[in-house]
């Protein structure tokens, strides 16, 4: 089944403790992206990647890192999480850029205490 | 700064009603507008619009874009309880690289 898989689905952690949210897609898509969704603010793009080893900042990249060493994986890294990064995070992928619809993962709810 | 505004913020209707959701945008060098439906989890793709005046249709859902007045509408006819969701509009601008700007969404509740 074609899908975007995020892990973990839920995480409660403390300020400053490094964490990684994994994202994997099995559709051989070139484009992958991370969003955060906050009440009243909609979905905001954190980072995106057009292909392997190519990543670019989105609207709200501060406090996040990403890597794209393989086509299928696009992990989101929070080196030193802070409470303002408490949010619902979505990973998405598309065949090739935004001319193609994005497929979203089921989301990861992060709470940083 | 690119801006996408959706209205209404929320809407409650009864089954069988027809609803119209609005999305207006201000972007430089518009490329495309997308509609997504978000139920409990992941947004799912509905439509991508690039040309003015051409209606896209999928079952009871349809959407149209007006590039002169900078807005799009999403129509749902004969609504069902399964249409209850948050509907998201997003715009891609040529100058924004490969990024989407999302609106805040419209929450639709369809009562039996």
C-alpha cells in the first residue's frame, strides 16, 4: 500500500532533549516536506527536499534540521527542543515537486515540557 | 508576504444542504491552488487548480478558480455526515521556491 509513515505518532518529552521524528515513503517520490500545524495558524512548511541530498528551508525552519541521505527517508531533527515546538507535525511527499499532489503521513503529536 | 485566507472559519449544516467554501489569496506570481480535506489525521488531496474558469469536479465536490479576483471556491452538494472535516486551501507561488502557503482552514460539520 502506498503510504507515508511517520514515527513516533505521539511523544511527550522535555526541553533540550534531542529527538528525531522519522518519515518514510514507499512511492519512490522525489519531493518530501515537513509541516507543523498549530491552531489558528494552519499548516506551515518547515523544510522540504526536492531530491536526495537537496534540502531547503520553508517558512519556519528555526530550531529544526533535516537530512535526505536516501530517497525514501526524510527525518526531522530537533536538536534542543523547546516548548514552542509543541505541535502536530506532518510529513508529506509527492512524485516530483508541487505540480503533483502531496501525500501526507498521519501526523506526529509532539509535546515539549 | 504570501497570504491565503479561508472563510468561513467554521460552518454547521444539515445533511442534504449545499455548502460553498471560500479561499482568497495574495501571492506574487501565482502557480497553482490546491484543496485538501483533513478529517482526524492526514490531509487528503482533493483538487489542484491552475487555470481560471475551469471547474474541477469529483462526485459531489467541485471547485473553480478566479485568477482575476484571486479566489477559489469549493462546493459540496447534498452534504453527508462523512463530509465533516477541515477543508484546507493552499497556494503555490513561483517566487516561493517549491513551497506551499496554507490558509487556516474551514471546519465543516454536517449534522444528520
